[in-house]
C-alpha cells in the first residue's frame, strides 16, 4: 500500500471537515425540530448556555443578527421556555437574556445521547492525542469564523462571482 502524499492527506482532511460540517448542520436541524425552534434559536441558546446571561445586543453580535432580529429571536426563546429576560442586578436599566432553568433539561434530553457517545468515542484517545485534537478544533474554528466574517463583509452582487466583480473595477 502506497503512502499518501501530504497534499492528498490534506485534501482528505479538508473533505472530512466539510462532511463533518454537513453532518453537524443536519443534526442541528433535527434537534431544532424536536425542540420546536429554528436552528438560529438553537445556536443562540447554545451561546447563552456556554456564555451565560447577556444583553440582546451582545447575543445579536454572537449569532450574527441585527438587534431587531435578535429581539424577535429572544421572543421566540421565551415563548418556548428556553430563555428569559431578567433585569441586570448591576444596572437596573439593562435587561439581560439568560437560559431558563428548564433549558438545560430540555436540551440535554435532545443532546444527552450525543454527549454520552462523544465521550465514549473520545475515550479511545490518549491525553496527548486529545490535546492535538483540541488544538486542531480550536484552530479550525478560528479559520472558519474568520472566513465567515470575511464573507459577511463582502459586498458581492449575488449574480457575480468575486472574480467577475473585481474584473469590473
């Protein structure tokens, strides 16, 4: 059996990252459906669960929405019992959004099996390998986040590719 070249291996890793991203997207859609929410609401709930209470403006920035769209999102999260608006104890004029007490129970009911299976899957790796995996995931997240930001900043007309648009300048 012939060893892969570095370029071939890199292409395979990039292909596997794309496939993982697609699988994650489909899993998020299925989980959101079970919870009776939109995938954007699911992502916002995840941000709240990981980061804790925040203003609607902070949540808007974290999930890439306008403040108005984030207000509607918080309305939906409140209606489904996944989040609540609460006064900020440090500034009574500020309102924070926080995950509700029932949010983690409902979300765990959907993701508990994934967490258990993921933990079992990771048990096959040594601590050193887990450090490499963690480094890879953090680096990949940075690359993807930066690319998403660049795409949001691009003002390309939908009917033109970036190359066509720059050729017209």
